[in-house]
C-alpha cells in the first residue's frame, strides 16, 4: 500500500468541478510562473510532519466540541505555509513550531509544491468513472493595499496563487457574496457561506484555499444491501444506522489497540483509511495516534480481495474553531504578529475553515475551504468576544478628560 501523504487522502484534498465562475475583482499578476518541476527530496519529511500535525489538529478540534467533525489539515497547511512565507519574527517562529515544520522557506515551499502536484495529478476528468482532486489558492485584497512583491512572487511561483483587488470598504456584502460564489464553485457547491460581510468589513486581505475531492470506490457497494444495523456509541448505548454491506477489496491489519483498513478508489493511488479502535479504546487510540504509529500499521497491511465489509453511510459538515485550535497548539504569537513582508500595516486576525464529506455506496465526496483573514495593525490585541453581564458588577459614570468619577455603584441583584 502506498504510504499515506500526508494523512488520509480522502479527508484532506479538495476545489472545482463545476463550470468555473470568473474570479471576482481586479486581477494582479505575480511575475513568477508556477514551478512545475520542484525538488522532491523533502516530500517524505513534509508528509511525516504534516501527518503528525493532522492528528494534533483533529484531537484539538474534537476536544473543543466532541462529535462528528470533518477537517482538512491539507487545506489549512497550504494556507498557513503561504502565511508563513509572509511572516517575520515571533509570528514566523510560532507558525513553524505549531505545524512542526523543520523545513524552511524555499525547501518548505518546494516540498509543498511537489506534494500538491502529486495530489492533483490524480485529477482525471477523462477516467471512467471520473476522478476529481483539485485545489485553488487565491488572495483577495482591499483596494489600495500594496502587497510585498517578493511574497507575491513566492506564492505565485510555488503555489500558483493569484491576487484579486476588491471593494472591501464600499461593498462588503457584495464582496462577500462574490468570494463565497468563487469558493462554492471550487468545492462542489458544498461550501457556500464561509465569508460574511462582517468578515469583509473587518479585514483588508483574505488568503483562501478551496479544495474538492470526488472519487468512486474500486468496487462500489450494492445499494440494495444497505440496511439499518446497530452502532454502539461512546456511552455504550446502541442506535441503528444505515450501513453499507458488500465484498470489496481491502488491505488491513490488526495493530495494537486498533484495526486499520485501506479501501481503494477507482484510481489505485487514492484510498480511504479506516482506523477502528478496539472496543473501549477510542479515547486511548485518538490520544496516541501519530504518523509513526499509523505508518507502521499501514506498512504491515495485507490484502483481502473479497472481504466482507459493513461500513455506515455518513455525511458530515462542520466549521470548527480553527483560530482557537491553532492557539491551543501554540500559534498564539502568530495572531496580531509581524507580517511586514506582506504589508507593514497588515496582520493575521483569524483563520477559518469549513468542511464537508459524504461517504456512500458509490464512493466519497469531500470539500473544504480555508481562509486566513488579515486586518490592519491598528488593533494591537485581538478583539474580545460577546460581553455577557450575568453576575454582580461595578459601574462608574466618568468624565474621561479630567478623570472625574461622577457616579459609581455596585449591582448584586438587578431586579
């Protein structure tokens, strides 16, 4: 079985399968053409680093709100690699440390470029059935903001990233609609409302990645064999869920604490990896899973040409708190940090992602979009959240120029 790159490919990759929507705004072209033959010597190193981060990220997102989640580590990593290229000082150090990148600068970019070309090399509209694996990077920037030429050339050369100038100030709602239409067109129409008018009003630049994946199983399940079957929840209760049944090609292995199985798609270079913890071991497996553990189990897999498989159908959409997760993982210094190589007035405010996955008898469809939102540096600290006065408080009436406190009081019970 091919080594995972960088984690489960079916969960990571994704961008346009419908007729292309014109990229909104006024195009600004970089002077560097995309490098189509990058050095591949560091691809394995990047794959291992990205795989470890993927599990850390998934664990952190799951801890925020345990439930069904779909995330795209790859989409996030591609966006943040480009943000890293425009960071300086503590911000750049924090990004590299959080994502576990020992590679730096052009070595990191070349490895991402080579990996991206490997991934999108599976995109084949002429195949029967067609295989879609596409990804698009784009910068949307407010009119009047100049971006660093070296940074733009780095992004266009390694990631094929374009730039569109748009009216963030005069038409935030229309700008949000245009960007959302661009994302929807490149995610199979599954990610439609990632960007709001409030985001546009509070931002000066968005760095976006839109991704799309759609592939059929090598041996599809027969829909007539899909039946309700029991599924044991984490608390021990049992529910019935629609479950696909069939004899399919599988590579599998019983590892310590979990069973791993790889189910191939019609393109033999693509696979869905299922990690099934032993009964009562879900939390332990999730806590301990890393690239080395999973890679060792996959390397030990052996084939079963007609295995009986029962797999629940599922469809999940989610929009995790990516900024909170990245902060928990150690990237706090990158928010509101130094991004002078991009523009001395801009700083990273937050990162958002929305994902979708559907697994059915025919195969897997998955989509994700990630947006890094930059604002001007006038605000030195991140904005606080909702203010809920729901406990005893003090109050003051002040005259700020003189500093005089005209009235003051305590409210313990406002009834």
